[in-house]
């Protein structure tokens, strides 16, 4: 029944006023949404340990890794490093964030004004699918250049900036919220221009 009284419309990220809050229920509408991907900021060089803890706690987390050769004067060694230094990814409902924040080495969930911001699923899922099957390496963050889309392979649909290097082509993919980029080796026949 309409009474002519004003109705409060709540946008995502809005909190219920204290007068309408119900004890034990979330005040933020985002907390009612289902699981989403979030970036977790970790202490320096703690990505693998945080990933192991997430696995032990049965959390759906993901730590993208790559292999690099480090050279010293007397030796060389292949090491496995985090593709996004100081970041891991977690798929969870926002109301479960405390389970992640309790992990030693976790600093916070990446967000704005104290509120975690979900990552677009299309930016994270290709990395999960291609983990271990495609050679990747960190790359300086880019915004400009020719944007292309992969049309074949485990990272189908992924968009990025195409670069040519001596060894071949690289697709530079940027995760906007982290301001980080990754270069993925691609074949010229597997890319098409973005429209």
C-alpha cells in the first residue's frame, strides 16, 4: 500500500542507516551478494605462504606463479615467483572476508575507501585456466597500444595489448584495480583486433 511517504533506495555499497540495522545481519548490501573474486594484498614475498594457508582452510584462492632464472656471479638458479608480487586472489562471499583477513601475511582486501572491490571474473578466470600451460612473466603496466583478443587456447577471450619482441609476440594483460600487467606468449594466428 502506498502511503505517500518517501522510500529509501539503496545503491550497492550503501549501508543501512543504524536505525534500520538488524543485529546479526549485514548492513552493507554487497555482503548479501554471492561469491566474487577479490584481490588480497599480502606482506612482501608472502604470496605462496598465504596461498598454502588458504588451501589448508579450504578457501577458493589462487596464486598465479611464473618461473624465472636468477643469476649470481657464481651460479644460476630457477625460482618460482608470484606473477603479481604481494597479491593473491580469493573467490568468496564478502561476509566471509574475516576468514581471509585472519591468515598470517594478509594485509587487506584491495578496495577503495575501506570497502573491497570485486574483480571482473573475465580478468581472473583466464589466469586460472592457463596456470602452468602458458608461459607468462610480469610486464610494466600499460594503458595504450593496439588492443587484441585471444580467440583460441586456454585463455580464449582474454584482451590485452599486443607487443612484438625478438622471440615472438606477447599479449600484455592489465589488471586495472592492481595497476599491474602480465606478458603472455601468443601465436600471431591466435589473436584478433578488439572492436
